[in-house]
């Protein structure tokens, strides 16, 4: 992507940057003018004072230097403050935009990203893209304009030496561009490897406890070494090309061009085509000129390297959003017709020919052996996945035709391992309903059989629960997430193994509470436990992605052999317990 394309893409996505950039460009122009004046003062100093010995011109020259110094300092200080403010504002805006985009992505698009990929785009890549406007637009343009102004001055001073010395400019830029392309290619490879490493690190930190309990420390360290072994040579290659390019432009500036000027300039002076004073001033101007050519070269190198990260940010900003319309779903009946679903890359269907319906006030239980497709069905019912065949409708609206927010506004799901945040119990609950009153919070906690425990805590609802609710037991997490869903009060609630970690007593309290709810709602419980299922209106049994039984619990229990087998051991246990 060229600089201009990148500029257009970033400004299109994050507005309001063009005007402040223009102000900063004016400051740069100020600095440019302040930077050119000393060159004329220097030329006066050499020609008038040193060569022609007009000592009385020394004082105006010194006063001029002082004034330029003051003006430059003011210009730099003000523009620095302004640019720092702008960088911070832009950086935050970019991150906000990226996170907003990520959170609103379609489930299926999001599942194509790895954790390391997503993390890099929001952190490292966004930081690189954040400095794009300052370094790759303003600083670069400043160097180009300054170098152009100096080239004109050099031509005016001595066009013969100037034209000869300009030969080095395209040679230098071509070589740097060549090395820059190699830096970019190595950078692309490095980015992929670093993301794999980031994903590894993320899952390592997330599963810290399991790694220790299962004595996997050595295996994890070996994997870390594996990542380093892959990253190291690519990183060296990337840095080698980058620094080769930077060193090359430094070498060209400081040795080849200067020696050339001394050599050619010396010959010109000896032959009488030029004078010593003119040559001295020319060399000083030329030093500055090639200093800016060096800055342009370095910028070319760095842009090639940074373009890897910037393109990833732009890629995410342009990622396909869920373009389906938002529709308010008013009905509460679920209707599933001949559903077919296969995960990408899998040969067999996870769900095949599934048809059923659940009306308002009904509570359907879905059961079946592990891997039979229960959670996959829950994903389709909540619009997280789209079927390859058939359809899921709620209130007569096909979920494939509306966006994710239409469905999440209608359906809540409680999962086996709920997502809780490192905040207080109250704050976790308020995520479901921002303005909920104290009485509402307490009522929902009571219905989820967790209020008694909350009351026993020193800070009660204001107790912090640790990262991912680490200070809670599995059952407490499940009850808290049920309380949150009850507070959210959606019309349709799906419980996916959401009471699996509870003891019999707590589970039956919650189930009684849920049964009392079901008259005004549509509910689906996915469960292995007979105790969860037997109070539901109907039970659907899945086997290898197909419905093998669909009836009331009593009918199935007396007439269906497969169903009987599935629960025989639990039934014996429950009878004993009773
Ligand atoms: N993200 C995925 N990618 C590919 N295959 C998947 C994915 N998730 C599940 N599957 C496969 O789909 C099938 C159904 O899985 P699903 O999680 O729906 O089963 P389940 O009945 O909920 O199992 P369990 O009771 O163990 O939770 C399984 O064969 C599983 O391997």
C-alpha cells in the first residue's frame, strides 16, 4: 500500500484528523523557514565577514542567528505539545474503533482470527498505525520539501557541482527501496510467527492453574523455545535488511557524497570554475541537503517495515461487518425446520435434518451423548452460527436475515462456564441491566439461590470476584450468571449445562424457580442430568446430530429404550437419594 492509499484509508475510518494535521504542517513550515535562514546567515558570514573581511556585518549576522534560534525553539515547543496531544487522541480513537469493530464482527468472521492476531492488531499494530501521520506523513513531507528547497538553493549557488552531486540521490533511494522491500517481506513473515507466539502466551497465562496441576511446565517451556527458534532467524533477517538500508544511506551521506564534493569541488576551484568561499558554503548546504535525503531514505525503509502492521489495522477496520438489518423480533415461538450444519473443515454434519418447535410458555429439554450436537444447536438458536440448510425462526423471523443484535436482544444464553469480569458482584449483575434497583438485584439473586451466600460476605453485593470470577466456586459462578440472565429478562432463555456444577439441593431450587418463570417465557435447557430434564414439557434426544426421540419425559421413559439407557444409572441413584 502506498503512503497516499494508507492516508486515505486511515482518515476515512477515523475522521477529524485532517484539520489538526494541517495545523501541524503549518508549524513544520515555520520550522522549515527558520531552518533555511541560518544557511543564508552562514553564507553571509563566510563571504562578507571571513572572505571579504567586512567585520561590521558580524553583529547583524549574530543577531539574526539569535532571533532564528528563539523562533525555532518556540515553534518546536508549541508544535511538540500539539502533536503529543494529537497522537494520544488519535491513538485512543483508533483503539476504540478497532475494539468496537471487533466486538461487532459477525461470529463467523471473528472465528477466523486467532487470539494472537486480534491482540497484535489492537496493541502493537495500532501503536505503529498511530504514529503513521506524524512520522510517515508529516516528517516525511517535511524532509521532501526541505530537500527540494535545498536542491534549488544548491542549483542557484553552483549548478555544475549541484547537478553532478545529485546523481547520488536516485542511486541511494533505489538501493534503499530494494532493501526496504526485503525488510517488508521478512516483516510479514515475522508478524505471523509473533502472532502464533502471542496466542501461545495467551493460552499459557489463561491456563496457568491447569499447567501447574498437570505438571506441564517443561512441555510449555519447550514450546516457548520452539517459538523462539522459529522467530529468531526471521527477526535477524528483518533487522539485517532494515539496518543495512539505514547504514547504507548514512554511509552514502557521510563518505561517498562528501568525498565526491571535496574532489570535484577541489578540481573546480583549481581550474578556476569556482571559488573557495562558494565551495565552503556549498559543502555546508549540501551536507544539510543529503541529511534530508538520508531522512527520506530512512523513512522509506521504516515505512516498508511499518506497512506490515498498518495493513493489518486497515484490514481489521475494513473487516466485513454484519450487514444484515436490525429487526425487532416481537414473537416468542421458536421454529426450527430441517436444520443442516457442518463446521468448516469437518467431513460430517454436526446437525442434520433437525426440526422442532417451542412455543411461548414451553420448556424444552435437549439431551444426548457428548458430541451429539447440543451446544452446536444452541449456537444456531442464538444466531452465532448460520445453518447451511434449513432455518431457525423466532416469532416468524428467519434468524439468517437479521443481524446479531436483533437476536441477542431477544435470546439469552447461560453457559456451563459463564463469563464473569474482575469487578464486584453488583457490577457484574448491572452489565445485564444498567439501571437495575437494589431490590431487583436482590430478587434475581434469591431466585438463582445465591443471595444467602452473598449476604454472608463482608461486602455483600460489593464484593470483588477476581479475574474471571476466580474467587467463586464453579456452582457460585453458574448461579451468579443465572441471576444475571434473570435480571436481563429476555423473552427466550437457553440454559446450556448451566446447572452442571450445582449440588442436587441448589439445582432443584433453581429448577423450581425456572419452572415458575416458564409461563411467560420460552425456555430450552440443554442437560445431561435427569433431574434438570424431567420437569420440562418436552424432551428432545440428539444422537450424532440427528433427533432420535422427541416426546414428554414420561412417555420417553416408559417407551424409548435409548432414552431409558441414557438415564438408567442416574434414575437408580436418584431413587436411592430420595
Ligand atoms: N468449533 C468447532 N469446530 C469444528 N468442530 C466442532 C466445533 N465445535 C464442535 N465441533 C464438533 O461438532 C460436534 C458436536 O459438538 P457439540 O459441542 O455440539 O456437542 P455436544 O453435544 O454439545 O457435546 P458435550 O455434551 O460434550 O458438550 C462434535 O463432533 C464436535 O467435535
